[in-house]
């Protein structure tokens, strides 16, 4: 039997999730991203041609590449929202989604480097710091590609199993995750609103994704602790805390120096793949150990 607060959170969460993943909503999102991208190109071009008032032109970048960044940032925001929904369904899939977002952030950074180049790009004019930007583009792009390839391995290794074989306990655990995910969603809204206000005022000190991933670390740890109410075998606890470590590595990558950030993203993915592989191989051995203890065996069966 699910407690009343969890039941309410589940209903709210399920309605939000159904609305978000409808075909109509996804089409509206795609349309909005396209309009923002094309609108950005038009505004930048108007600024370059001197068609904007000076007061407005001072706040509009002079390179068309910025339109890509704005559209890509909004795309990442939609991915973060999907990550919140994934957290309630499967912790392993949520970690995979985190790594997907990390790869997209690296791709976005590759486009961001283009803002340091002139329009049109002339290779012979690249010197000093500008030429170093090519190295950053390569490191980000290769890091994203490696993460993409490793994620295919990561998802193939997943063997989704309920944390407990008791139907009521499993339902309660899922409801608890939905409550956490719902709180995380509202936290995401608050972070986004604060970041937008600060950005418009020119007083931003921390990036949106950095703050969100910090909050996500605490959510991961909270899920681990709640899971211990239903199942406490060492491999399960280690796996969940290991996933939290992967989140920490991604969080560090978001503020790490260039090249190091891509390396940390790849390291986080390798860690998640290794954790999953070793868990799949070692869990049966620990299961045999638990079977020699009647109380543990009863909890697992």
C-alpha cells in the first residue's frame, strides 16, 4: 500500500510525464527550437546590418554562430527534463541519460568555439589563441564520440531487475523515486528561473547545468538511502553509490579546464560501463553468499 503523499506525487508525476511525451508536445518543442534558431539568425543579421536600435544592438551578438548556441542550449534543457523523468523509472537509465547530456554538452562546446572565429572562417588568419580553438573543437568532438560509442555498450549491459520481489515494496520504491523526481523537476524550474534572471541582469556566477548536476548528486544519494529500506545486499548498494560517483565525475567535467572536461566525461562513461559489467558478473557470487544466511535470502526472494 502506497502512502498518501507518495500517491499524490505519483499522480502529479504521471500526468506531467504523459503530457511531456505526447506526440503533440514533442512536435511543439521541435517547432519552438526551429523558430528560436531561425529567429536568432534573423536578429543577428539585423544587428550586423545596423537595423536594430543601439540600446538593443548592444545586447545582441554579432556572429550567427550564437543562434546555434541558443537553440542547442534549449535542446539540452529538454534533455534535462527527460532525465528527471528517467530517474523515476530506472536509475541505470538515468545515469545513461546524464552521460548522453554530457556528450551533447561537449558537442555544444564545439559549436561555441566557432564564436571565436571570424565570418567567414579563413584558415590562414588563425593564429595564437584562435588556432588553439581548433584543438578544443577536436577534443570536445572526440570526447562526445567516445561517450556515444561507450553508451551503446552501457545500455547493452543493463539487466533491469526490480530491487525487491515484493510487489507492494516495489511500488512503494517507484513512488518514492517519482516523489524525488518531482521535487527535482520543481528544483529545475527554480534553478532555471534564477539563472535566467541573473543572466538578464548580467550577474550569473554559476552555470545552469553545473547547479542542476550538483542537485542531482544529492538526489542520487537520497535514492540510494531509500533503496536500502527494500534491499540491502552489498552489490546493490555499491552499484547505486557507484552511479552517484559517475554523476560526480560529470559534475566535475562541467567546470574542468578544456580537454580535461572531455577526458572526465569519457572517464565517467568508462566507470559506468565498468561498474555495470562487474556488477553483472559479481552479483551472482554475492547472491550465493546471501543464500547461506536465511534472513538475507528471505529479503532477496
